[in-house]
């Protein structure tokens, strides 16, 4: 007896047991396919279990009864995570709470704490951002032009003497943190010492950096030049603290066509007895600009090792040999950072 797939034959009698069976000469028959199983779905497989969910970007899709994912779904208000709509907010959107700005994270949640708006800014709930509540300058700075002495009444309008009130420059009053005595020259200039150089004349002048009739400035007249060397005129001695950062500054008026001026700070051991050499901290104006007050400063000065005291010195003379130079000095300061007059 010979068996075929799905059929058999015995003694020349053929039995068809499968679709596609055939009779063979000599009484042998075979089948070539038997029966086929039915399949469901396209191509015989399914994409998903009916009723299951998945995220497609921020849309929830639901598997249909044919086991297929639809082309569209239900858009989430915020985000789709773990196959469901969730979250408190759309990622990267902002909101204000008090004066702090909150930014929605990638999972659609608000952080526990926000970022406080910078000084001069307030958090605008409508715009959902920190907005300058003062004056916005062309370079983006947010400035209180009613009281900033470097931006008094308008951006970059500096007050000689560094005092601004209600947007107007006023007579300067020396601060308690300023270590330089008689630095505004409201009285005499006796606290400033010329070390006896005959080429240098020193005196109190009525010209004032903040145009205050009750104040004045220090006038230094000299025939010394950069090539012959300037003789400094020193302030009274003051103590300095190790590890403290200081700022040096003031106003200089160079009289044209050859006046020149500069200020510096010098450091010593106790009571300004021995100078610590090799330390130079100068603040100089534009040496080609005359007959106007110029604000000069040197910030971030740290006294060297061993320094216990210091003096501020003014230097002046002529930028041209053979001519006399004049320079006025006013509202000088040396004070812990941020320092001012």
C-alpha cells in the first residue's frame, strides 16, 4: 500500500482524501495539499489587540475590532505618556506665580519651584514671562533711571559725583564705606599731601564735578611729563582688610591742550610705613579728551599679601614737554566692592 499526502490507493482502487489528489497509473494515487487552515486579518496576522491603546506623539490611538491601529486618534490636552493622556501643562510653556517664572517640563508637569525674575523685572501673567518694569536700554539692560548715577534720567547718562535723585544729578555726599577722607573736597584740601616737589602746585578749586556751588575739587598743576615722571600727591592713610575686594574710582578734568591726570592706590604694612612694591592699580582717563569731567575706575582690587594700610594718590602734569599741565580731581573713592563715592 502506498500513501500520498491526503490520499491512498489499494489494488488499483483510488480514494481521494485530499484536495488536489491524483490517480497514478498502476493503481497508486496521492494527494498534494490536504486541507488548508483559515486565517484572519490582512496577510494572516493582526497589529494589535482590539481595544488596546498607544501614544502617537501626543495623540492616543485605540486598536479597532480588526486588530489594526487607526490613522487618527484622540489629541491630548497636554501630553501622552504610558498610553494615556496626562500632565498638567504642555512642555516648554510658561506661567507666572508671584514674581517667579515656571516652565513646564518634558513630561507635562510644573516644577515645584520657579525662577525668580531679576531685579527690576516682574512676572507678567498675560505674557507669561519676566518683563522689565523700569527702563529698557538699547543693549537690553533693565535700569532704574530715577536713581542709578550711571544712568540718571536716561541710559548711559552718568552723574559727575555719582549721585542721582528722581532722575536728576544732585550734589554728591560721600558714603561711609569710602576710605578716602575729604574725597569730595567740600572743605579744604589739607588732607592731601605734596611730598615737596617744587614742580607740583596743589590747591582747592571751585570747579565741581557735580556742579555744586557748595563743593569743589582738587587742582594739581605741574610741568612734569610722562618722560620725566609724575610725582604723586597722597591722601591720608587708611586701613585695608586682607581678603576683601575693593573698587577705586573718581572724576578727572584734564585742562586742554596738554593737561593729564590719573589716580592710583598704594599698599603698605601697618600705618603706611613701608610701601609694598610691585603692585600697581591705576585708573586713567582718555588722555586725548580735555575740558570735561571723565569718570575713571578700577574694580576688583585685592590687597597683596602683607598689606594692612593704603593711600590713594593723584598724579598730574603735561602730556607735552615744555608746557604746564593742569588737572582737577573730585569725588574720589576707594571702598569695598561695589564701591562708590
